[in-house]
């Protein structure tokens, strides 16, 4: 499957969700916003403690899924 560009792992990386029909990753918009914010804060020089504090906001439904396989 990996040779064909299909996801073979269990949980997709943060910012993505699995399309069960194609077995390919697609962007999860809610998580993508979070990933972009983390990168932005990191580039600005913020450390993990400050980033964690900054991100204490309501968590999207996408992030609350315990089964992240789609």
C-alpha cells in the first residue's frame, strides 16, 4: 500500500485524517490550524511551556477522536 501512496500506519499524524475509501491522508482543517499555530509560535521563539499555555483553548471535535484512524 505504501508504494501506492496509501497510509499504512495506525493513527495519522496531527493535522491529517484518513480517508477510509482511498486509504490516503487528507488535511483535517481544525487540526491544521493548530499545527500552523504551533509552528508560528515556535518560529517566534516560544518554548514548549509557553506554546502549551497559549494553546489552552477549546479542542476541536477532530482532536477529541480517540480512534484517529478515520
